[in-house]
């Protein structure tokens, strides 16, 4: 039964992460329900999401292109620094404090994803274009620190940040989101492995199924024409998990 739960959670989380983010909304609760301590569960969920991010990025490889004022190289460098900072913060966070913070992080991620396009549209209607390099770099750094600390909602946060710094092609945003998510997860995972936080008995099944889910999700997502419905679905998943963690 435990193996079935892990495989199902991995498939679902891999598909969600590839499509628009929010996969850890499923894998993290599953790990906690199976008895993994909260901080270790978050570290394991982050590590297990990595294969899914890689296969998802491969599925979107033809859609990615640079937009906004920051080069892809600059985005990768800033995100790497932020991820390391976030991972180090998680290591020193007590389990009880982490569980108290999680609902608020989920709420923030879901809200930004839901209203990000409207915020960007308001900026453009007032005559503003993509954010400048300084503001764009700050936004990427903040999201990377968040992602290094808490993988839940990372894809949603990245999509919101991309939208605010000038990205408009959702499929291309998904591809870059998966590339950055893989990078952030890899840096964080190395830190978590060195700190002994990964629950390996759960990570293997979760990782393999997430890899398959990531590829399936990317393949399916590129056939979706109603992106507004896709955004609504991801927002609903985030809202449901936010409520569940507040009520826990």
C-alpha cells in the first residue's frame, strides 16, 4: 500500500510540475502521511521532484526562448545563489516551525499564480513594460530562495515571476520553469543529502514515478488550447492544499 501511494503521488506530482507547478502539493502531504518528519519530507519531496523536472523540461524543449530584460545565463546564476540560501535556511529550521510556515507559503504561491497575469496586465496598461534588470533579478532571487527552502508551489511562483518580468508564452514559461526547478532542486538536494535529510526508502519510488509523470504531463500540456482552464485547475489545486494545511 505504501508503494502504491508513493507511485501515485509521484505520477501526479510529476505531471502537475510539468504542466504548471504544484506537484509538491501532493508529494509532501503523502510523505508526511506516511510518517516522514516534516523537514525530511520536504527535503525528500524536493529531491524526488528533480527527475520529473528534467523530463518535463525535455518535453518543452522546443518552446523555450528568452523574454524580458534578463538573459537566461543571468537568470540561472541568480537562481543558483538563491537556491543555496533557501536550502541552508531549511536545514536550520525546526520541524514545528516549518509546519507553521507551510500554509502561508502555499497561500502566497497560489495567490501570486492566480493574480499574476492581472498584475502584469495592470502594469502594461499604465504604460509599463517588462520589469528592469534590477527588479527582475530581485524577483528571481526571492523565488529561488523560496524554492530552496520549500519546493511546494515552486513552479507556480516561477510562473508568476516570469509573468511579472515580461514573459508571455505559457508553454515557453513552463519549459524554463522546469529547467530552473531542476537546477534549484539539484542544488538544494545536494545540500539536503550532505545534511542527511533525504528519506531514501521513499525517495526512490517517488523519483521514478515523478520522472514518468513529468514527461507525460509535458506531452499532454502542449496539446491544451484552453490555457485559462489550465491556470484555473492549478489554482484550485493550490487553494485546496492551502486550506488542508491550515486545517491540519
